[in-house]
């Protein structure tokens, strides 16, 4: 990654943070919780650009502009809302599950080879 890319990425991130700070307080709280959730379980592409995050902020800006409360936009189960956003994306959890399955398969193969 070039230094110019890093600088541009930081500029984009700061612009997103400024947009979040301009949202009403309830939207900011939910956004921060969603961000934590997505960074823990979220899609791999979350760290490769700002598309998903920017889309969430767009949605929140539209909701706030129309006078809706944040839970009217997301629904009361915010984690389920996040899961719907990333349902077709490969996540870190998927990679971990695959690696565990591979390790179990290797171990079982070793055991069966020893029995022969």
C-alpha cells in the first residue's frame, strides 16, 4: 500500500466520522454499536474501503432528515439489521469456521491413517 493510499483512506475516514458527528445523538449511539459489531463479526471488505459504512451513514442521514427515530430505520434488533447487511458477504467468522473444519479434517485423517 502506498503512502498516498493511506493518506486518502484517512481523509475518507475523517469525512465519514464528521458525517456521523452531525447525526442526532440516538443515531450516533446506534452507529457506534453497529460499527463495533461489524468490526467484530463483519465482512472482509469492511476493511477494504468505506462502501458499507458510507451506505449506513447515508441511510441514517435520510432517516434523520425525514424525522424518523433511529430504531424506525433499523428496527429494534440492530444486530439482526447488521446481519442482513452482510448476509451475502464472507466474514472473519466464516474464515475461522473453515480453518477449524480443515484442522479437524486433518486430525481425523491422521487418526484414520494410524489405524491402517
